[in-house]
C-alpha cells in the first residue's frame, strides 16, 4: 500500500499542479490532502476547482481553511504590532472569501478533520493523517532540535517530548502524517513516528521547491519518504503580482523561500 500526502498549498496553483503531476508518476494507491488549501495565495478558487476535479484525492481541512471569511480578534492587551498582524491576516481572509463561490466556500469548510488508514486490524499499525495534531488544527508539532539546527543554524523553539503529551497521549497509531509547520522532518515519540510531510508552498527554509510525502506499507511497517518538486516559481510570482491579493509583496518573497 502506497499513500501520497501533500499539505499547505496556500493558493499556489503552479506548485499544486507540479506536485499532483509528480504524485501521479508515483502511482499511489491513495492520495490525501492534509489541509490549508487556498488562504495566503493568489488563486484560491482555481486551487479548489483543481482539487475538486480529482475524485481520487481525500481532503481534510487545516486551520486556514476554517479561517477563510472568519475574522480573528486580537487579545485585549495586544500591542500595535500584534494588532497589525491580525489585521493583515483578516484582510487576506476577507479577500480570499470574496474570490470563492458559496459552493466552494461550503466545500472548503466541510472537509473532515482527519483520515485513518488501516493496513491491518491492529490500530498501532494505522496511518493517521491530520493537519497539525490529532486534537486541533492550530497547535504545532515542531521539528526536533537537531533538524532545526541543521536547517537554520540554531534552535528557534525547542519542544520537549513531554510537551506533546496533551496532543498524543491517548491516540493510537503507527505513523502520523501532518503538515502545518512547513519543514519536512520525522520525529519519534514513544515508539510512534511523527512525519511532517512539509508544504507545497511558502517554505520555512531556503528550499523553495514544492514538497510532499509518500508513506508505503511494506514488511509490516510504514516507510516514509519526502519528495521535493521543482516548479516554475517565477510564473507563480508573476500571477501574484498581477492579481495583487493583500500582502502580495510578502507572498512574492516567501515563494522563493526564507533566507
């Protein structure tokens, strides 16, 4: 059994097309989208249309899918910088909602929370696909310190194993695949593997390629591989410049990867 999983498209139609073309070459038995389809990008409706046209893809929702058209309120004690960040996000959310038909909006919000794939009758062999963690679409599972040190030259934020207890303690699986944090990595937790399959768009590091994961059940276990796909970044940047969604200048920079 081979399962291809991709996440965090964020309205990047060019990268989505490239990833789906590469996934098709893998000839997987199943394809799963792990959330965050269109907010933060220039072509939200086109991304929904493409995903809807692929009847072979099972899609779950992410935090930004639920945030489309839903303004966020900053804390009462928020400073000016925080208020500006909230306003920027709400501007993107409102603009994205305006690009969608009522049917597209309903489809986006009606995507389920998770998917469980069972290769055997034993739940400890299951592949669990979520967006961020098994409890909600917000709280991140961070890369191990060693991965952060390798990619960034420092540990930006450490997350000891005990901090994952509220998110994972009562959930059974063999491998959990997820996105949300746009950096490919594998983390071990109490004999279970946590596979961040990264993002199609807006990478956290300098690798601007579109990314996805393939999980293959063979020899009684799940084998995890990360894939990175070259795509025409300049074409997507041109689309962003032409359409000019809120925050488009920053989008153009982020598409090329973080320095």
